[in-house]
């Protein structure tokens, strides 16, 4: 089935399936039914089966799902069977925290460079990678097969930087800047607004408290 026919809701659940299956795999669980996975994930068994059917089903009636096989298949769907090289634009607190998050490398996302405009940060080492000036970014991307850029810079700078990134062939942008980016159709953008998550939590707290009154 063509990817455009698969809803964003289904795609957004795939990393969660992958994470739970990874935990089952670590515990050496060999197989699991949709009902058992449903109880773990608080997603209906029917929804799980519908989601997996978009990609071929994976299960066997009367057996359920082979955990190792399903883990590997979802890994392929998510593109985690390939290596991605990423750079971080912005060596402030958030950029440094992301650079130090070792789990990215376990998933095949290789941190190769970090860039900033602040001379006071130049040559600082983060996990063995030195902070470089922005002037070196374009050549670095060309020379190191970088396909993902992470933006942890103010929104006032993000649009111009995104334009430079797309001009040099970046395939995807993980955008922590609070601004929508106008990029070519072939460039994938994942926007992360941390304050939006907090506002959703605030709404859920209020809704729960109103039900208790």
C-alpha cells in the first residue's frame, strides 16, 4: 500500500509499538497476541490489528505475533535498518542535551556535528564532537553525507538556516524552533513544540479536576 494512504495517526503509533516490542524482546518474550499487546499499551486489540494490516498484518491466527520478527519489520518500516547522520544547529542547553542523548545512536542516528554562531562556544567538545562556526556548516554537510538537521535555535534565525540546509541537500529537519518552516516538498519536517505538550497537560489536568467536582 502506498505510504500516502496511511494516516498520520497510524504512523505516529509505530514508534510506540517499536518501543514496547523492544522491551518485550529484551525480556526474551517470543510471541504476543494483540490482546496482550493491547493490555500493555492501552490501545485496543482491534486498533493494533488494523494498524499492522496497513503493512501486511505480520500475525498468524491462533499464534499471535512473533516479537522478534515484528520488532524487525517495524524497524524497517521506520527506516531504522539504515544509518542516518545528523547535525545539530544551536549549541545551547537544548542542543547540548540532545547531543548527549546516547539512545539516538542505538537507533542508527549518528551525531556528527554541532554548529553555533557564538564564538564563546567554538571548539567546545560535546561527546568528542567540537562545536563549529555556522560558516563551516555547508561544507561539512557535503563532506559528511548528513541527511538530518536538528534546529535548536531561535525562531528568528530558523527560517534562514532551514533555507541554507535545503539548498545543500538536507533530507529532513527536526525543528525545535517555534516557527513553521517553508521547505521543498521532498524535505521532511518534524516540528517539536515543548510548550504545546505542557499546555496539553494543563488542559488534561483541568478536565480531570472538573470531572471530580
